């Protein structure tokens, strides 16, 4: 499922600004929190989620991979904006 710009998540805690990119397994969004801080939210594609649900432990491995990605994120920059968090 693709989220549109302006979509509120987690009880209005986060707001989607735009899609940053789409890969084979996920969609990555630029978003901001209630304080106006920019962050990245990454969602798994519906097709991949269905595949992962059929393999024991696959979702946990995917989440571990995202956690590793999130720990590297603070070192990256996007158009001079420092992104500090990855919400998965």
C-alpha cells in the first residue's frame, strides 16, 4: 500500500511528506514528526510481506536488516538535511 503526502501515522505523531524511493521490497518516505524534525519511514511492500509470512523467521531477519540500515542512517545526508531516524 502506498501512502500519500499528508498521511498521518501513529496517532498524528508522524506525517508523510513524500516518497523518497521504491525498491523491490520496500517503499521509503520522507516524513516529519510533531516537532518538525525530518525522518525516514520505510514500509515493506505487500508482495514481499506475503512471501515473508510463509517462511518462519523471515520477518525477523528483514527487521534486523532494517535496524542495521537505521544505525547507518545518521551518517547520510539528503539535500543538506540531516536525517536522524528510520522508522520501520
